[in-house]
C-alpha cells in the first residue's frame, strides 16, 4: 500500500472521531457527567439514562439534572 492511501485512511479515521457528539450533564448538586451519546429520557420513570465516559450506565432523575449541553 502506498503512502497516499494510508494517509487518506488515517485522515478519515481522525474525521470520524471528531464528528462524534458527546453531552455534558450537570446535576443540581454540581456533579458533571459526560455522556457518549444523547441521554435517553424515560417518561414512565421520569429519568434520563446514558453511558458515561467510563462506559458505565448512569440513571438520573429529571429533577436531579440542571442542564444537558451538547459538546
């Protein structure tokens, strides 16, 4: 494989990594979480569920969240 295809493949990989959207979730107590994907709101339990930066599933009550901001 020549250098040009390798360079193009590397550039595409970098661009793909840069286009992922994460979310900063701040609680009413000031705790900050970073979600890998858009937090999902569950109407029946009035909670948001998301995967944090450590790969752990987090569930927070709607009343515990001050704001959710797209990064």
